[in-house]
């Protein structure tokens, strides 16, 4: 009897885990760590249901990959068992390099090293441990394999990563604006000239997908209170890094200590394998635990920020289409300096402005192509009968300012 | 103890029917007739789940009206109990004038009279029967009442009618592209200067609503196979009307006979109350029953079309953005004349072309207005950060040609 | 490219129709007729969403069959492609013999002939038309094939028929008490000693399934208002059959006329193939259309009952665990005789009592067996840790009396 | 304009937070702490979606309380605004005394003090802070208020706590066996003789609720792998408490240190207000962070257990209806002593047996009563037509043994 493990998923019902290397990878501590990293970081401060983890997302994306491969095969696309398994592995591990509260802390904890870099490091380490069985998966992940569509399923503007995270984030936040027809989209996938394309009758599902993604950006990922929480967290990490140099007795969990007390370059990270081991122990719990302790730290800036974070007393945030004038920001900063007794240098922990962009579909990147029954292939933005679909290519930019509640 | 009737609704869970006149209206034969008219006519030929009725939609819209009124009241908008009940009645009866397979047969059964006209006739009749208790409801329905927002809840570009039918049609077809956040939209409604407006933080829900509606048009309401079925039905009715003059023995259900054997003008309809009584007995069942019998009619055109309809052997339909050339259509018609032995005059029952338009949001009609915390009011297309939201104002037009399967 | 047809299903998302004979069977007029027969007959008078058809149920059950076969194969159960297709055909056609408003009219329209008999006739007819390609499907349907588990998937106490109808009826009625974990149950199916069994870890899903079915009986299938509507319909048919003998001019649709004006025995039905042709044209529409016309029939009993039916003015129904005394019923009948001016013989159209039973799991029939990891097989009622699971074997009986509203 | 805060909830759509004290209580650090305590503790090791928090559950239960009060008022039950608000507060705070991973650690962290005791302490503290505004809420919570039904809504065998947690746990685990008709149940609530009762037509919903709860116990709350994880966690805490006495340098987060290094009696807890302050800082993060560090502790037992926990290498668990014999357990223990080099005293950290009970409905506690249209009131188990409903009163007991994977 063939053994298969079944995992309950509130979205797809059941996710079937094939026996063999995939099951072993899921059991591996590197992968289990993803259970302790929330997919949407501090977003649960706004949407309390959004506490789903990267672990769950990775499983979900693998499930959709399985469905996508089944669909492609049913349409006559040749995919060997090894290729199928490797594509499943590639998507399973695509986010394994994420640190806690990423992307928020991506550049706070380890400077100049992206989560994709770390994912690659993890995959190579696992490839050694599993005696080369991940070689093809790594090739697919890096787009070095001849069947380009396999990489495009893992990473493109219409990959199973996006299909799962939009579906999952919508489900757990309860924001119905993000609902997409992931199953219909998958059923409409096919391959033309070696590339992933969408059958013409799926074009409305693609439109819906693009728009849902844009709405999710404004309503969830870049929600002003989410921005506020992210900025607060970044500021806490910045402040504690400033203090770390002088304060040897600073409480910090061992896993976080490695990265807090050392300024690591990308090169060091690549050359010192023990750093990856240390990273493999770092997760959301280290950050929250440390912040809880810092609530009583002597530094009034650090302790204030930490109290705000833990008790969800976030910055007030105003967001608009035009930049804030320097005067406006300066005005707020002066009030804050006065009220919180902070210097001009440190007031940036209390009042600051920044911008965000929402670039939902880019004709610069690999495009979403539509294939017609007659074989003609066309970029999605041209194929749409929505004459203005090309307009979605525009990048939208917004500006925001943050300041303590009760300041004005 | 206050008596209330509860009806199970697979979408909203439960719909509470207030005791009193609303309960009595729902029990009335005029309203019960809506049980026998499918909301989406022949759409179930494409989406087998779409067999929900106008009865259910009317109850659902009334439920949303109840919620909308509750929301508005909670925001301090003054609405008396009489106004609330009248708004509920107005939405409950807004579609009571629909005939079978409307809008398809709107102009086949009764010429030059719209379902709104008939709805008005029914409401007036009921108003007499209920001794004037519908007077305010009729005023609201006709936009003759001072509190304009009540009419706008019944009929505008963001009314509870649309909120319910999009939600309901999506649910029963299973087309996830049409999912809207009806509950969020309702929670965001408010009143400014006597008009219905939407709070600024609801703007993404409105975008989603507009786009979902457009997608539902292409994917469901104007789906090419749905068009094919509608055209077939219209052709059957046209043909039988041609034959009716000569064929006194034609089988037809009594309710349909009234309208088939007489060419009624709007004026006659208004002047002869017994015609409304006859209309009140007409529903989908009369049409389908008659068509089933006509499958064996002597006229080969009628019998052929009826067999196609009953056995779901619909026209093949090609749809495109450009008109079909006369030559293309003529070519097909000549083949059909040959194959089906029909005259040049009658070939239009077999081959024809037509167009459809999708005009999802119109700045010509009462607009959807967004209200900001500072009180500023702005048209939705300007308020949206989607710089091209104004583009959705464009009317999209498509062209299609229908011909018998196996012709080419 | 392999062609496959996809149908939207609001429950399962998509149902894939394999090309070939299955697609052709679905396109066949015999099968298309099921579009015009509601799965739950008059139940939509109580649950307005419950207007789903036998067509949709048959497709859904076929979909679950496909999943079940996939699961069994993944566990190493040998099923050839021909067997798989035949099992799909068997479930697709299992209900094709249903007449309108069955089971309600099963014995009103054709005496002494069950819908299973008629299904068999249809299958044999189709088998001829498709040159023997249904032979294996018919064997499976009749439990004459060696692999018993295939028949058990089609018809047993845990077949895909029940899995689909419970899920579908729950979905469309909105009665959450009937929700079952159909996907989990299917994933837990396996085969032992040639019989369908359930893996031990699925036992709670089976308990839930059994109980959900029992609750659906009381809350939907045998709901007192549903009973009331069914009895009214049966009475109408009885009355019109009484009148048919004398009244040659009685309006009746041609398809219904065949069965109304002739008293057909099972033997006649089997010997006269044209009767099956006639039956193939009979559906809900004939019944409702005829009843609408009978509302103005001269016979006051018939016209009264028909008006009640069309305008949903159903009998008042009282249901209880003990039989009603003869005196209670007689009392009501006397009042009815007086009020409606009917004879003692005819009063049974107005006042009557009857009983219903709910026999949810029977140890007399093929049982649901649970298989343990050690290979041990046990009847579900013994395997359950719910010490009283065996109790569910008990038949529950209820008694009801119907009488006109406003009588007492 | 009346201000109300709206929170997205993936289950109910939106939860409206009334302005005033309830909003302030939710913003309070004591309540915000519940964001960092998962509702189902380690259950997410089995059901990865089950990471919802006590914060979310408390909001959900408050939402259902609001609905329940609205239903009761609509049936004429007198409830003042103050009573309504107090009932909302009581349910909002009913679980505020829960510590991390409760109930698992209820007796590991603080001996002999229940979470209800701590909830009471928190409520009294908050009552002081809010100048007596919680007095009525506390009375309702403690069942010291004359309108008993208000307490029964907060805590009884059919309270909004259970309605929310069953619904929520089902939603996040994806275990459909637990689906209940919470909205129907609430609509069926009423009050008779001052007590909460259910209208007779809701009886099937109650049956479903009772059974769903029982199934959730076996399938989720007492799932053998969940038991395994809980036992592992309890053992870790036990072991570290043993070591704490000797090992002053043991890493432990400050909040946890208070409770780990001191053996606190209930009396001490009540008399030292600063202990409640310390407790208010303790959450899941302290436990997980500390366990991660203990993975490298010198004590091989502690480090082994902690590695198992973090890497989800749980005990293998066998569960059955009969107790395990002493010999069976001893046998396993001897193998473990040998393999892990542990003493007879310490082997209980590796191999042990225990039992669990599932007591779903108790006739000893306040019963669920059904009220009939004629005013008669009956215990649910007697009212059910399921003749064996009384059987659900039985307590089911199961026995399990845990041992390291790969031992046998």
C-alpha cells in the first residue's frame, strides 16, 4: 500500500504529502522553523485572523503546484516524475530563507542579503544532506532548466506562490476583495513554445487576479495601520542595534544575539556555515520575546517604542497621493521633541514620512500571455477587452507620515 | 411575543420576514408567482446551478435593505419605521413585473411594455387591495419621495438589488469572479446631503464591485452560450407568433395563449385590468411546456428550433470585438438555406449576427459618490487611486454570429 | 491535445467531463430531461434555494465517483480504465428513471413501477443506441459484476450518491446541520476482501455522515411543511385521475396525458417501448402547467387543491411521536365536510393522517465497515467509541395530521 | 455621528466594537496579551491552520453575545442597555486569565490556581481601573445576578463561548465534522422562567451541536498527536522545574522566570498584586523562546525533549478503549531506559500512559432545555426524537501510551 500523508487545510480541504524526499523535507528542522514565522508579519495587529504561517503557505503552494502539473499533463504537456517532484520541492522551499517578520526585518537583521539568497543557501545545504536529490529543484528555482514553464510556475507574475498567498491571505484576513479563482486559473494553464500561458477563456479570471492583487496591496499589505506597525518594528530594531554596541547586558535571545551584536556582510554569511545554523534558529518568537523584555529597558526611546508595539499603541498614520511637505513633517517633529524630550537626531523614531508603491503587473517582467484557440499568443494587457487593461501597468505611489497618537 | 418568520437562505444564513404587510405581500399569489421564474432565464443551460428564482432574489434584496437601513440608522441617519417598511416593500416588489425568461422575452410576449411598467401596475393593484399601505413604497420606487437615498437604495448604480443579484448569481453559478464584499459595502454606506454615499475607506470594495459586475457580464450574463440560448428562445417565440395567426389549433397553455394570440399595446394593457390577471398566471412553466409540445409541430422551422432548445443543442456562437462582415454572415446563411431547406426570408432563424454591450458604470447616471472624513464628496472614478478608474466608464461592445452546430 | 469539458459547480468548483461516451450520454435528451426535474421536488416551497435538479446531482455524483476511483487507485486497488468509465456511467445514470416530483409521484403516475425499473429500461435503450458500450455499467449497476466495491460506490449505505445529495441538498437549502466531510470520507475509502471499507481514522467522519443524514431527514426531507406540500400534490393527482375518466376535455399536457388517461401496468410499460419515449418527455413542467390550468376547473375539490398548491397555501400539519386518535381526525374531518361542503368520501382530500419513518442506518443492508491498520474489519456501529452508535439502527416513526389552514 | 470600530473576521465577516468601555477594554494591555496566546495551544502541530488566538475568540464570542441579546430582545425579553453591555464585557473577559498554552500548562506554571480564578483577579483589577464600571459584568460572570439567563449565555452547556469556539476551531482546523449552525441556534434562543431555553424547532441544531462537540473532542482536542504534543510540553516544564532549583544560570525569559523559580500558592497569588502584573506579561512566546534555548542545555533529558518539541518529533501515541497493562508500559520503559540511558525515575519523561475522557453533555450540570409552543419545557435529551439522545450523557474514556518514535 502506498503511504501518503494528508494534512487538513481550511482552504483546500486536504493537502496530500507524497512519501519520500518531500515528506522528509517537510519534517526537516529548517522547514519546521517556518511554523514559527507568520506569513504576514505584524498584519494580525490589523486583521486578527491573519496569523497564518509561512509553513502553511509553502504547503499550500506545493498543493497548487501538484494541481497545475496534473492539469498540464492532462493537456499533453510532457513532465517526467522527476521534474514534477523537483518543481514541488522548488516551490516548497522557495521561501525557506525568510527570517522573522520578513520582509520587514530583511534589512534590519542581516544587511544586504535577501531572503532569496538565504533560500539558496538552505537548498544547497539540504542538497548535500540529501545527496544531490535537490539538484534539479535548484536548477528550476534558479531558472537554469530547459523547461522554462517549470520555473514560471515557481516564480513569475502568475506563479502558484501568488495564487496561494492571495487565496490564503484573503481567507485568513477575511478581506473578500482578494478572492481569486485559483482553481479556474490553474485549469486554464497550458504551455506554448515552452512557456506557461493561459487559455483565452481564462482571461477574466486573470483580470480578476490582477485586480484582486492590487486591492490586497492597498487594503492589507500596505494598509496604513500595517505600515505603522512595520515602521515601529523597524525602528525598534534600529534603536536596539544602536544600543547593542554599548550595552553588553542587553537581554536578547541567543538566536537573535548572533545577528544583533555582529554586523554581518553577505560575504561573511556565505563563508561561515555556522551563521546559517544560527539563522535556522531565528524566528518571530525571538523578536517578540526580546521586545517584551525591552519594555523595561533604561533607554526611554527603546522602552517607549517597545511598549507601543506590545500593547498595540501604534503610530497614527496619514496616507495620501502627494508627498508631505518638509514643513509639515518638521512641525510634527518639533512637537514630538518637545513632548517626548528627544533630540533632533532621535526624533525620527517618533515622527517620519515615507512612501510606498503598488506595481501590480509589470510589462517589464515576464508577462502573462494568453493563448487563443488558433494558437495566437498575446500579452494579457492587449488581449483583455477591457481597453484600459494596459493601464494597470502604471505604478501607483503613495506617501505617508507617522507620528505618535495624541501628538496633534 | 413578537412573531417573525425566518427563511433559510444559503447565502445569508437566515432572512427574517417581519410580520404584518410584508409577510402578507410575500404570501400573495402575485409574489408567489416569482417562485416560477428563474432569475437568470436560460443561463442554467451553461451554469447548471443557476436555477435560482426571482422570488429568492427579491427576499435577498429585502434582507440587504434591512441591513442597510440598520447601518444608516446606527450612523445617525433619521429613518422612520414607516419609511423603513416602505423601502423594504419597494425592493421586495421591484421586479414583480418580470415575465418568464425576462429580460429575454420582455419584447416577445408584450410589445413595448417594460417590466418596470408592469411592476408599477402590480404595485398599484396591491395598494388598492391593502388599502393604501403601499403609497409611500410606490413613491420611493418612483423616486418621488423627499429622502432620495431611499430610492437610491432601491435603484441606482449601487443599490441593494445589484448587491444581492451579483452575490446570488455568483453563488449559484459558482463563478468566483463575481464575488463582492456586499456586507462591507453596506457597512460603508452613509448619507450626505440627502444622497447615498460611501465612506472613503470602502473605496476598494466599490472598485471590486464595479469590476466584479463587468466580469459577470462577460462571463455569465453575456456568455456566448447564454447568448446562443437566449437567441434561440427569442426565435422560437417569433416563429410561433408568425404561425399563431394561421394555426388556431396550436397547442399553447392558457396563460400564454392570451399573449400569443393577441397583439397587445401598452395602452390596452393599462386599460384592461384582466390582462394583468392573465399576466399574473404566466411563468417559465408555460414557455417550456409549450416548447416541448411544439417539438412535434408541423412547421419544420418551429419544431427544429424547439428540439434544439429542449435537448440543449444550441447554436454555435462566435464572439469578437469587430463586427462580422456581411459576406461572412451571408455565406453561412446560404449554407443553412441549403442544408435546412429554408427560404432567404426564414434563414434568419438559423443564422444571424448581433451585438452586445457592457456598460458597467456610467457617469451619465446617478454616480457612486465617496465621502471623506473631512466631508468632501467625490465621484468614485475620481476618488480611486487607480488613475484609470475613469476608464471603466467606457462602453465595451462585442459582436457575435450564431449558426447551427455542424453547419461549417 | 486531449479535449475535456469543464462545468462550473458551486460546490466542487469544477466538474470535468471526460470526452467520449460520457460526454455523449450527458448530451443525450434522456439525460438532458433531468434538467427539468428538481432533485427535491416541492421542497423549495420551504427552502427557496432548494431548486437544484437531478441533472446537477448526477454530474456531482459522477465527480465524486472520479475522486473515489482516484483515491482507491492511489492505494493500490486495481481498477481498469473500462471499469472506471463504467462506474462513472452507472452513477451518472442511476437516477435517470426518475419522473417529475419523484419520489412523490412515483406511484401516482405509473402504478407499481419503481424509478429503478425505469432507470434500467433507459440504460438498456441507451446500451443499444451506443452499441453495447454500457454493458459493464449495467452489470455494475445491478451488482452483477465481480468487483463488488464498484457497485457499492454506486449504491450502498455509503455510496457517492448519498455523499453528493447530502452535500448538495445542504448547500442549496442552507441547512448547515447536513454538512458532511465528503472529501475526507472519500480519502478514507479503501477496499478489503473485494468490498468497500473505510479506514479507521475516518470513523468520526462516518458518524458525522450518519447523523447528518438523520438530521436532514427530519429537518428537510420529512419537514412537516414539505410533507404537507407532497400530500397536497399527491391528492391533486389522485383527484384528477378520478375525474379523468369522465372528463375528456380536461386540460393536460400531452406528455402527462399518456399517463393520466391510461392505467398502465408494469408489464405494459416493459412491453410498449413507445411508453418509455412518452415518459422521456415528462417532467416537472407538465405537472405545474397542468395544475395551473386546473385552478379554474369545474370540480371544486380539484380547483381548491390546485389553488392551494400554486399559491402555497398548504395544509396545516401537526407532527408528533404518537399516532393521532381516530376521534381527533374524525373531528377535523367533520369540520371540513361542513366548511368545504364535501362528502364523507371526499373529505380525505382535506383532512387525513399518515406516518413517516426515518431509518438512517440499517444493519440489515450492506453495512459500512471499518478497517483497522492491523487489517481487522468491523461494522461501523461496533467500531464507534460512541457506545450507543448501535442505537442509530433504530427506526424512528412519526405521525402527522393535515388539515386546511383556518379550519380550527 | 456615532463612532464604531469594525474588525474583519474571516468567520462572521465583521465584528462591530461599540465605543466606550468595551473599546477601551480591548485596547488594554491585559486584553492585548491574548493576541499572543493561541486558542488551541500546540494543536497547530497537527492542524497547521489552527493558530488562531484567544484574542480573536474573545471578540467572536462577544459578537455572538451581541446577536443573542438582539434575538432575545426581539422576542420581548427585557434587557437594559447596561445589562447588555455587562454581558458583553463578561464574555469578552471570560478567558482573560488564561496563561500560555493553557489548558496545558494550567497546572505546570501556577499550581492549584485555575484560569477562572485569574480571570476574576484581572476583572477586579480592571474594575478598579475603570471605577466600578465592571461591577455588573462581574456579577453576571459569577452568576450572582438575578437574570440567570445572562450568566447562562456566558457560561453553560449552550453558551456563546462554546458556539464561538466550536465554529472558530472548525474554521481554522478545516475539520468539517465540527460545523455547527451557530446562527440558527442563536435565533432559536429564548427565555422561560428566567432561564435560557431553546425553541422546539431548534432541536436538530442542538443535537448537531452536541454531536459536533463530541467529534471535535476526538478529532481535534484529544487527537492522539495533539495529546502527544501536550504531554511533551508538560514534561519539558516539569523537567525544567526540577532543574531550576540547582541551575541559577538557566536561560529563561523574565516573565517566565517569576513562575519557574518560585513555587507559588494560590494564596500568595491572591495576596501579591505584583504577581498578577508578572502574569500579565507571560505568553506563548516566553515558552517557545525558552524551549528553543534549552535545546542545547546540558541536561540530556531536557535538551532531548526540547529538540523533539521544536522540530516536531513527537512521541508516538497509541490510543485505545481499554487501559494498557502495566507490563506493556514497563516493557517500553525498559527499552527506553536502555536506549536513552535514563534512570527508572526519569524514564517517565520518555514512556508513560494516561487517560482522557470526553463528557460532552452532562445532565449533572445546568441542562439545555427545550421550550414547546405550548409552553412546556423539557430537557434536551428527553425532547429529542432520537430515542437514544440520553445516551450522550455517558462519559467516554480512552487510554493512551506515549513513547519515543523508533523505540519499538
